[in-house]
C-alpha cells in the first residue's frame, strides 16, 4: 500500500453528473483510513494545483458530499488550461512535482474529457521520469460522449435525456398555430454528433425533428434547403436539429461562412451561432416564419432531468478510480463497457491514458441514414439504456437543494 494524500480536480465543461463522480472519489477516499490521510479538492482543476489553491475535503459533512450526486456544475470549479510539452517548457511540471512533494500527494484523480486525459498522461509520465511515485487515474466526463476507449461517458445520458425531452416539447409548441414555421435547434458537438443524435429519441416517440444534421457528414446548404422544402410541403411544419459543429465539405463551420471564430487555450474554435445563421438563410429562401433555438448551457446543467443511470454510473466511476488506485493501478482512465447481447449492464474497464489522450470517438456512420439527414434505429438501441430512471433529486420548498460545501482552504 502506498500511503499518502489524495488530490482530485475537475476540468473542462461541467455536466449534470460531474459532481456525482466527485462524490464517488471523495467518499471512497475517505474510507481508506490508514492509507490515505488527507483528501484535497483542487480549486479550478490543474490551475488550483499550480497555485496551491485547494480545499480540505476531510472537513466536509458526508451528507453534503452525497448531495453532490444531484448537484450540477463543477463544485470545485473548472478550467481549460493546456500544459505545454515538457520537453519544450517544463516549468508547470516542476511546480506540480513540488506541490505533490510538499503535500505528500500520492494519488491524483482528474475528472474530465479528452484534453483532461492528456493532462493526466503528461503529468504521470513526468512524475515517473523524476522517480516520484504517484498513482494517476482519469475519471471520465463529457456530455459530448466522444472519449475513446469507453462505450459511453458520464454526463452524456443526462444531456441526451434533456435534449430529447426538450425537442419533444418544442415539437408540440411549434405546431400550435395555423401558419407555417421552421424551427432550427442548435445542439452542442464540435466534431462528434452524439448529442445531436439524441434528438432522434424524440422522433422515436413521434414528437421529433424531421431533419437531423451531425458533423460526421459534410453539410451542404443547398441539400439542407431541398430537405426542408420537401418536408415543409407536407404540413408547413419542420423541426431541424443541427450540431453546432457541422462543416461544409471544404471544412468550414457555419459561423465561419460570415466571419472568423475565436479559439480556446487548446486551440479549439469557439462554437455558437449556427442556428441563427441557418434560420436567417431559411427565412430568406422560404419566406416563412423561422425560429432559432440554441440549447446552449442547459444541455450540461439540467440536473433536474438527469438520468438515474447516469448519476449512479458517474458515482461508480469515481469509486472505481479510487479502488483501482488502492490496487496499485496507475496511468489509466476508468471506462465503461456493456454486454454485446442481452440486458444492459455497465461493466467497469481500465483504459491506458495513452489511448485516450486527445483521441475522439465519432458517431458511427452506419447509425446515420444514407442521405445524412437523420439517425437510424441502431443509435436508439444504443442510447435508450443510458437515459433510464429519474435522479433522486432533493427538493426543499419546491426548489432544488444543492450541496453546500464548506470549502475549507488549505494553507500553503
């Protein structure tokens, strides 16, 4: 057994269940008496570690830690901080090693997506090269569902459930009046179409979009207009769901057709505005009423409609990370698998960080129809188990009761 302290951080965009993974890590770590002394929570992920800004989780009430399971956002704060290649600039790594030595950090759990797993991988390698024993394990998180090496990601099931439900509600609302209307709904997803595909669940319930466009298929404005005109001729009501990251065959995002896009610390182009641009284009071409709806942050913070399956699997991911570390595992991300046939079951697997870092898992092309404007039943069979059950959401006086952490700061 490696005795020492734990530090846990959250990174990237939040989800409805990212704090459930935190609850899993914290509660399981606090059980390891005699092995783990202190459990720390890094404020704003790796940035908090670099600035020695973290919280003493031993001081928290267990009730509040468990309430994290149904508390949205990132309870400790998040970041989008890219570590340099250590061969080019290792100052951040030197600082991390110094902090780990100072606080006797022997277990590092990092909760995030592709870029966060890259951060884990780089730190783990650096610590090994400098003979510092520390078990580094990634805890998966992303509503985008695009992490390699895992069947699905914590956060995706709840986001998919929110998207499907909201699209069903919009479908009914958009058919109230006796005038023609096209409604364009923009759904998150820079390169992968998993989230937008979730709108097909609404179609599965006969209250969904006539058209769905995802980044895995080249987007063509003329083909979209032909599709819309064909559907509009039927009853003058059309719902179009489109990924924010759809691109033309020459590689341009829709907002890039009218201007340049800014980028984040990882060089990713900042999304948003696709629905508004397409709505204006459709309005000019078709001459009817057109609405643009951007689901935006609601996709990742709607804990009130979280999938119970997602909440419990996120918690299990956190627990499994600690258990794997106690068994001597390191340099892995906790992943999920499921039986090829029969009843759904979430099976824990361990994926080498090197296989996950910066890799993206795309929506299979065979799950998209031949024309590239809707989603096939294979996807429905994949996603239905992930949205099952209602979260044990705690309410007080008709409003949600979120976790209230003390956040006792650790003095440097």
